């Protein structure tokens, strides 16, 4: 399975913060926002990733992440010339996707907590069952999102985009696992009233054909949408507090690469040296030392 991180748009809701930089390059605690999306894909075992940005800023993502070799990955880049909606990502990434299934994550979506089993289920669901998977998360303001309606057995019945009268409190998060035919479906979409190719319309196609599973995320996982000035601050505070409470690092591609055995301990230590004297580098050293102690006890 391949992965796409969508970091398009102008981020105009955050002006003047994003006049000279891009939203997903802004810090969330001690890391660029895009680190969290990349780490989620890595936790799902995805090593081939396409970053889709704008022509103005795609080079900055390349400077930050490079070709992915430092994470034991392959990272490629392309850009949109105009923002035509989330579903456009599959058309822009058609050549990259090829014959593979694909996971798309929005670059301002942050998932904190242990959801490895849910991610691996979604990958397996596509590869073995030929079914697509999205995730539902309980929110207090569902009218801002695509909302899932469930039957009494928890099976998804419908998905409605920004409904005035939501049929549940479960929003569809910005993390989508699709079978390869999503590219074909993207080309069939018509622009919505706001002129965009809606990801909800993709989900409706799979749902209508009984090929979509909606997995609800439990309390152990926090979903943060860092797309506004308030949620940007709230995300930083949440990450800081959760890291301190659980004494672990969230949203670190370097640590995820090591945990996946895509890089060695020496490579992790070299990365920490490269980023010295930052607190992030100290956290990498702390993780490497803890991992070494754990292995020694075995």
C-alpha cells in the first residue's frame, strides 16, 4: 500500500501566520505539523509516500523530509496548480499509486495514541478483503464534518457532508484507506456546490456498494484537526501534555523508523547528532538509550 499526504491550499484561515510559510510546516509542540501525518502512515507500515502541496511550498517539504532515505522510506513530491478538493489527490497521484492500494491522510490531521491495530486492519482490509476503510471519531460539533449514520449493530448506513441535522456525533476523520479503484472513482466525480471534488462522495460510492467499513476510534486515541488558530494551540498543548503524561514521543518519524526497523540505532543516533542541541534531539537520544536498556534486559 502507498500513502499520500495532502498539504495543499493556501491556509488562508490562518493568515498572517501562513503568508510566508505553509500551514503544515507550522509547529505543533516541538515538531512540524506534517511529521504527525507522516508518522501515522509509518505506523501503518507504509514506506512509499507522495506529498502533494502547492507549487510555491512543495520545495520546503522536500527540504524538510528529503527523499525519505533517512527514515528508510521513499518520499516523492508533486503539487496542485489549483485547489479542487481532497479527492483531486488521487488524480494528481495516479502515476504514483499505480496498481497499489492507497492511504490518504490530510496534513493537518493529528492522531495521538495507540491505533496500530486499527491501521493494520485497514491495510489488511484493502489488500485481502478488497474493502476500503475510514475512521469515525465522536465530536461535540459534528455539523462541521462529514457525519456517519450507524444502525443498531454499528454498521454505517450513510455519510453526510456538514449536515444541518447530524444523524450521529461521529465525524469522518481525515485518514482514508482505499482500494486501487479509488482513482477511477475520482475521475467520475462532479464538483460540489462549493466547486470541489468531495471526499465524502468517494466514501458514498464505496458505501453504496457495501465496500466501506467505518471503524470508530476509542478513547485511547485523540484526533486533533489543527486547521484553525485555536486548534493549533490546543493541539500543541495536547501533544505536550500527552507526551509528558505517557513519557513517550508522538509524531516522530525518526522514532517510528527505528521502531519499524527501517533504520538502525546508529542511524537514529546520527540523526540526533544532526539535530543537536534541540530538545527533540535529546528525546531521540533518550529513546535510543531506553530501547538499548530494554534489549539488554531480554
